[in-house]
């Protein structure tokens, strides 16, 4: 399941500053030529790529899952955000498990030769390693597997990004009071084949075992932060820098507020699972 603040009397008020996005110089040349370093994914394609948004709001009674009020806010913000990055965005509402799997299978059969990457965003209830369709649960891996390098040749060697807004358990994060601490800053040849699990990135709204929070008026914490950072830095920062800033925003700027002390003053920590092999700049 996914945890919603509309089940309680209080709603956290979060004020986040927005900054103007600075344009980044386009990379015009193909990978291997001057202008596209070997450690970066080549984005010099006719299209940025396809973005699928699966927005599950209403669920069958048999699932005992509540209506995900506020998810349409997430869907609208994501659509606007990824279109501004150049993606071809399509939204699918209230999909059963078979339909979700069908959408990924269809995507794997399409020709992505003229696209730089692929994005799938899933907004739903969930449990650890599972996502709810409107009818039941499906393993996350059963969805991502369709666009692996061995299943979709035209996405081989290209970044495949999944953003998942859903609970991954029932634990609540109480947070911990932190004192001010000053930390000093210290700190072959190309293969003939590519691992089938390479070039994936899965960004989860929360760490394994924990609830994920959603505000009925503004949308989920994770998606709010993701869209804000992408709108501000989507064309200037590398993807891991972007997601690290998202992590920071969710961790520091959001906290639950409700009359039931069991659910009051709770925190959330997103989780990034990366199998990317190069730096990614949109």
C-alpha cells in the first residue's frame, strides 16, 4: 500500500524556492567523435525518447487499496516536466497488472533506433519489490525485464529510466535530530558484449520496507521534488546529481503533520538503484 496524508487531519506545508534553469550547450556530434566524451551517453538522436506514465488511482475492492487522491497532480506535473525535456509522453490511467506488462512489452517491440533513451514512471500502491495494478500485485522486475538489452535491441546501450512512486513496506521513518556538523571534503578495451541488466536506473520514492507519503492537494513528496529539480536543472546536471538533489529535498524539506501521533513528524528517504554505465545529461 501507499501512505496518504488525507487519512489524517494535518497536512504538511512545504515551501520550496524555484530557480531559473540555465540553458546547456547542445552536444551535436555522435559518440566517439569530438564533443561527446566516451563516458557520456550519446543524446544526439532525432528524438530524446519515449516516456510512459502509468497512473493508478482507483483499485478493485479485492485489493483493499485506497483511492490514491493527489496522484493526478503528480501525473500532470510529470507530463509537463518530461515534455519540456523533449520526451514523447503518454499517460495510461488505472492499469491492471496485465495491462502494465502489455505496455512495457509493446514498448520493447517498438523501434527506438532514433531515440536516445527510454523512461517509464509508475504511480501506484506497492510493497517491497512489487507494484499494484488495479487488480493485484506484480513484481517490478516483471516490468523492467521487457526493455533489457536482450529483449529490445534498439535500446541496447541506451539509458532506461524507471521512476516508481509507491510504498515498499509499512515501516515509518521517525527521523533523528541532527546537530550541526562540519565535515571536511576529502576524499581496456571496449567489451564485445553488454550485460543485459546494464544501462538501467530505477529511482524509488522510498527505501525498502518503508511507507511513501502523498499529499492529496499537491501530490507525492518524491514526485514534487523530482519535478522541481528537473524543471530547474534537468538540462544542466547529470542524472545522479539530479537525483541526489531530489533525495536531499525529500529528506530535508518534507515532514508529516497529523493529529495521530503515530503518523506525526515522519520522514521519507528516496532510493536510487543505478546500473548506468555512463553519465547521462538530458
